[in-house]
């Protein structure tokens, strides 16, 4: 199976690096590496796990609620996102993704 290197950058500036298979959710790969990332529904619906894609490509076809505008703005949902290249991600982007969705009149989960 093809594998990719994923670098996650946390808001405090620390980074962690792990590998993820092409058919593996990024969140699952992070957990396997002992890295805890925010998550809640784990179905690509709630945006709790939202990240910014700083480099690379993420496949979101398994997400229940992910829009082309989200990808265009550089967001991804690692709970249901699979790597399609090496990645560099900025974590803890829930509030930014919600602002983006509000601005583009896209559904935003509330209460999560």
C-alpha cells in the first residue's frame, strides 16, 4: 500500500510527523502514532477535527458533509480524509472552518 508522510502543526507551534496509508483515515493514522487530534463525530459531519491543508492533497469522498468550497479554502476533515500526497496540516481549525461556512452560506453544525 502506498504510504505518505503527514506533518501536523499544532497552534503552539509544535509539530509531529507520522505516516498514513493511501486508504487510511488521517485521524486513524495519527492515533496509531500516539498523536491525539480533536474529533467528535468521526463521520465528516461536525467539523470538530477541521485542519488547514498547508501542503498536499486530501481525499474527502468518505465525508458526510464536505463541500468543494471547503477544499478551495484549504480545509480538510482528517476523521474521514485520506492522504493523496505527503501532507502538512495545521490543526485546531474548527472555528475558522465555521466562519468560512457561515460566510459561504454552507451548513454549519451547532452545539458541537
